[in-house]
C-alpha cells in the first residue's frame, strides 16, 4: 500500500516503539510485513525527519529510538515498561530524587519516556549521556519511586540501590 509521508512516518514511529530495530534494512522489512512499500533511502530520510537516533541497549547492540515525542502525548504504560527494561541498568534513590543509569547515549530516551508517561509522582527528569535524575513530587519519597521504577525495569530484587 502507498501511504503519505506523514502516515509512513507515523507507522515508523510506532514500529520503533514496539520493536527493537537495529538497521534500516530491518525497518524496511517490518514495513513490508505491514504491507507498506518503502526503499531504504526513503526510510533513511524518514528516520532523519523523525529525529531518530541509534542508542546502545543492554548487551551493547544499537537500536533506533525517537528521543522525544510531543510533550502532551503520553507513553503507554507498557511502552514505559519496555523502555525501562531495555535501557535502565541501575536505580538509586536520594531524598526526593531517583538516579537512573543507562548505557552510554541512552539516558535521553528513558527521560523522554518518563516525562511522557504520566507516572504519578514524577515532576520531571534531567538527562545526561548515561545518567538521569527523576524529580519526585512532594508527598512521595525517592525511595518509593525508585522501588516502582526498579520493578518496571525488571531490576527489583537484583541489587538495585
């Protein structure tokens, strides 16, 4: 099927949310599986237009991700669980803050997902290269938020601090 540029890019963004896409060739295959014909050159331009970047995942493999979507768009809970599970390697509380560590170049992806999640008690995030801070709202402790984030990341009981 032939889609408009905006429709194709929307489809690509959804594929990146739900699949680990490690190459443009794989993205072309995923689109084809959805019945969308696109060349690698077209996909390359679409990824650039979307602001997609390659980020290192646990294990060292790099995959495409879109660091930010419009701030009013909320990330579904399962998307947040997937992002945290793939990229958060350590969780540590301090007062009303939670420090999250990721592989190099991945903190902004996790921060964006948290900012859009609507997760109760998250006021916002500040991201660097491989570390981000989650600012926790009054009335909630960093420790309780760290516990929730560690559980979402699949790190609960695995020595996250």
